[in-house]
C-alpha cells in the first residue's frame, strides 16, 4: 500500500483562533504583567474550577512539577506505592523528593493499579498510594481509598490523561487527597506546557502556593523551601481560549472513537482498550492491545508498519518505569513481581487520536491492519 500523503501524529493540539489568542495577548501587553499570579492566571483558575467541578485548584508550570509539588505539599516520606506502566514523570517526581517507589502490578483490562496487590506491599515506611488513571481508565478509587483509610495513607492520582473524566457521575478530581492534571500541548486541554493540582482540602492552597513560589510569603518572608513552579500569563491566556473549545473537541473525539470502534472491532488479535464512548471518558488516547498469536504481527511489527506508512503510532508506555537502570536495586521493580505490566508493555500501541482525525485515515489504518 502507498504511504499516507503526510505524517499523521498521535495527536494534534487544540488551537484557538489565532485572533482570539492575540486579543488575549494584547491585554497582557497592556498590563505589563507577564507572570506571578496575574489576571489571566486568576481567571483561568476560576474557569477550571468551574469546568472540573472541584473546590480548589493550583496551577503550575507543567504536570511534572505539579505532581512533585503536590507530593511535597502532602509531606510524604519513605515509600509510595505506584505502578510501572506510566510516563517516566510519575516515578521521577518521587525520585526527586527522595521517596522510594514501590511498584505494584496493574490490572490486565484497564492497566490501572491492581488493588488486590496493594496491601501486600504496605510496610511501616509506606506513606501513600499514587494511582495513575492511565489512558483515561479510572483507578478503582473507592477500593483504594478504603485501603488508604485503614492504613492511614495519602492517596494521589496522576490524572494527566483524565481531564474532564467522571466516575459514577463524580468529577474525577474529587477523589483522593490530590489529583494532578497535565496541560501539555498533547493533552485534551492545553496551556502549551502546564499542569494543575485539584483537591478538596482548601487549606492546601496556601502551602501549594508557597511551594511553587520559592516559599516566599511576603516581601521579607521566606517560610519554606519551594521552587519555581508558576504558570505564566501567556500559558494562562492560551488556557482561557483552549478551555472554550474543550467541549466541542470532546464531542469530536467521541465520534472519532466510535469510528475506530466500528472499523477495528472484530479484527482478530486486536483489543480496543477503552470502549467507553459516554461523556464520562476523557477521550485522551486511543490505545489497542496486539496479540501476536492471533493477529499475525507483533506490536512492534505493527508499529513499524504503521510508521513506515506515515501513521506515527506510539508505544506508550514502553519501557516500563520499573526497568529504569536507577531502580535496579529496588526489589519491587523485579519483573517477576510485575507479570501483567511486563506482558502488556510489549503489546500496547496508541493510534492517532484527535478531534479532526479524518475517517479516511481510520479506514486506511484498518487496511494496514488487515493486509498482512
Ligand atoms: N503523567 C503522565 C501519565 C503523563 O502522560 C505525563 C505526560 C505526565 C505525567 C507529565 O506531564 P507534563 O509534565 O508533560 O505536563 C508527550 C508529552 O510531552 C507528555 O506531556 C505526555 N505525558 C506524554 C504521554 O506525551 P512525548 O515525548 O511522547 O511527546 P512528543 O513530543 O513526541 O509528542 C507526541 C506527538 O504529538 C508528536 O509526534 C507530534 C504531536 N505534537 C507534539 C507537540 C509537543 C504536536 O502536534 N504538537 C506539539 O506541540 O511526550
């Protein structure tokens, strides 16, 4: 088959009309306030709180810094139970705080933390459970909270893929002690780079504000050791405009997902991982699982075939975080403890997924799947 005429990437960022963005920039130029909690930042905070239906939000320069400062804000110590099937940022945030990741295996259906394996990993050093709503699949939040309550642990969610998702009609940001969202360009909602923490305990706001602003509480007061995690006014302006487009992008992605399901469902050896086409989905990625025996090609062979035809699929999240060289002394990182994740990481492929994805591309992908 001939190559697709141009590269089709995993995503295409949601971009506002340029004139709408420049109108916002004009306001920034007039104000001369470029960063440090300016008017745009304040406006975006309010708009996001409303959109996400959460009582509190703290905006940050990116999702990784948000996670890092969120963990710091909760004053964790010792060990944190986390999954290895995630973007490196999740466990790197733990590393930077001197916290030890204790790797827990994942469920084979959703790739989220396997709740049945958490308890056996808890020691007297455990301070928290860090769940990842990977690909927008929601962790078993109630069961996790039940364990956390029994052992007096904090619960943090990496919700980088879960912006706008709900669980049993509850906004996803209302679970656990903190949820991090990424506002990176590749996310459903973006501020170019950016991130945020949402939480119920409003007393955290002050502490998180200090943490992202060098611990400075006033012109002559530095009260704790923070760093620079601020979202600037240009990022916030982008966010204000992109947020206006998020609902229509979600609707478009819902239709794209339905088309993918229609065209790929039933292909032997291919499992569509997230079949949820209701409004509870975050519509962030479209991952599939490739079973080589039944499909006839391995995930890597399919990936290479797609890429050579200009369909730039991605092997998220290969390699597993537990295989990073610096965890070689961490016993929980041993593959024998992580059989599901070790298997799944060789089989998952994310296909291009965004609102303006043409159905013809999906049909072309289907052709590539069925012509071996
Ligand atoms: N936790 C989880 C579970 C995460 O997935 C992430 C980030 C984080 C934490 C950390 O959040 P942040 O600190 O990033 O806010 C991308 C993103 O950089 C990263 O944000 C994201 N997860 C990860 C899953 O994907 P790469 O290295 O795959 O990005 P890149 O540059 O290869 O982009 C993918 C494709 O998107 C490109 O081939 C083309 C397209 N693209 C990309 C950019 C940046 C565009 O069309 N325009 C763009 O501006 O990491």
